C-alpha cells in the first residue's frame, strides 16, 4: 500500500487518510468529533 493514498474500502465507501498525515488536519478532525459528542451530551 502506498503511504499517501491509503484507502479503506467497505461496501463502496472510500475514506482517504492522506490528509490525516498533516497535524493540523488531524487536530481539526479531533475538534469536529469532540464537538459532535459534546454537543449531543449537553443537549440532553
């Protein structure tokens, strides 16, 4: 597998993990995931 173009293929869904190699993109993904979970937690 190529390091830059790693793909996860599950039933036609492809997820490109190339941008996650960059620290800023990884931090933004963590911010988005934590926002979604905390928003649903505090909305209850």
